[in-house]
């Protein structure tokens, strides 16, 4: 991105205004959810939880993000080719990360070329379909709230990827009366749509708070290349930190990673909790990542429901404690680097109250199921 283009999208808030917008939310908040809902199973939990919390969260739109694992195929092919070789110093970290994946696939007779890693546009369309499915299971019409996002990542030119979803983010943001009533954009995948919206209308940086989960804490020196949300679209990831937009950063490793869910909990607290509970249980048993990664039986396994962390922070900030920290840059290797002389800050999470978060999810599923049983025809309209 050229310096001219970067200058065009930067929106600098005065420090007092930035800190005011970064205050922990209270009361009912306006939200757009930007999601790669068909990627695995955590997005569906987050969507259901947010939509079942209308007294605290007004979901104005849900936008489908692109997603793809295709960038991992070369490393998977190379790891498969070298399975029988002795390790040497030339093996890359990327190959080491997927070595177990390669072994599991080979044990099942699956070739790397046969693994469904989809392209970004396909991932976006599948995510849109999944958004509609979750809303239907909750008895909510998708019209006016479900939107398709970008079919591709940001180009090297730094131009926005225009889409109905990016335009809807702009519309919702500009509808904010003042910076004291910001729109919270819960980004639970890559940030192509969010970055595109900022490029389309830079003024929204003074009207939104982006709540994004990805990567490592900014105090960690290692590369963030293992974070799918961050590595898919590096240009969009960098723009998020360069744009001046108020940002709440929720590290996946190893903050969101504490949100582990076990099969016994699914059987006890989720299965049987209405159509949505049964669907979430089905997803847990048939996680698309399990098929992709060659994971067999579920004995003794748990799964991280990463994206609950975004909803948790707007529902009850004490469940996801944060501090104000300096806004870093992302270097060419996707490592955090400081900005000498900068006074800009963001919120960064340093913990989660795992039990409080899951208790609230279970309670809302139970209440929804009870309401469905007593509603005429067994269906309710949960719109706020």
C-alpha cells in the first residue's frame, strides 16, 4: 500500500475521544457480527449466543467473511512427502506445524490434494448459508440482517473489496448518533470486510469499535502465522492496526484458547435444547475441521469455542478482562513491533472467565428451549 493510500484511510481520534470509545460497554449495545460461520463450529455458538441475548445485544447485521485454508496446502504436501525422512535443520516451522496432520491423513489413506481447503469466495458463500441456517433454527428471518461479504481478500493495491456486507457495515456505523453510541463490530474471522468498510468510508473509524479475536498477545515475539484469522489476509490485518479505528484485541493464543468444551458438557447442557441445541450438538460430533485434519474418534477430546470471547466481552466485560496497551504494528513476518513515539492505545484481553461464559450460554439455550415448548406451534420469534 502506498503512503498516499495509507494516509487516505487513517482516521486519527484525539486520545481522550479514543479512550472514551474504548470504555467497557454497558447496557444494550448495537452490534454487527462479521463471521466465517462455515469454517468450523465456534461461530455458530457465538451467533446463537448473541441472538439469544437481545436485552444486551442488538444484532443489526451479520456479514459473511471469506475464509480459506488453501495457503496451508503446500506445507501439507511437503510434510507428507517428508514423513519418512529424518528431521533436519532445514524443515520449516510451517511443516512442523502440519506434520501431525499429514500423519493422520496418511493413516486414513487420504492424499493432501483430496482435502477440501476451499477458496475464499467459496468459504464466504458457505458462511452466508450457515448464517441463514442458524437464524432459521432460532426462528429468525434472515432478510435485512444477513449479508454476503467479500469473495476475495484485499489486493496488494490496498483497494477495498466492495460487497453488500461491507456497505452494510458502513451504513450501520454512520447511523450512530455520536461516538458515545458506537457500533461494535464483532470480527470473528479475517477482517477483509471490516478493512474494506474502513477504506470505503474512513469516517466510520470514529463511529465503530472493532472487537477482533486472533493471534498471540502483543507481548509475545513469535510470528502470528499460525492464526488463521490473521494470516489469511495480512493486508487487512495490518490495516486494522494502522487505521486508527478503536480496537479491542482478544488474543486467541492462549486467552480465547481457554474456552474449551467437552463432549459430556455438550450431551448434558446443549443437546435437546431446541433445534439450535441439537444442531450445535450435531456440529460438535461432525466438526468439519475433524474431517479436514484426519481426526477420528472424540474420546478424551475437547474443542475450543474461540469466538465466544467476542460476544462475552460485549455481554459482560468482566468475563474477559482487558487493559489499555499501545497499538503495535505487524511486520513482514506477522510479528508485533512497537510504534516509537505513538500514543495510540487499544484494549487487549489477558484472561477469560471460562465457566461464567459457558454457564450463560447453557442458560440461554435452556430458556430458549423452554420458550419454544410453550409457544403456539412450538416456534417463537426471538427478534429484538
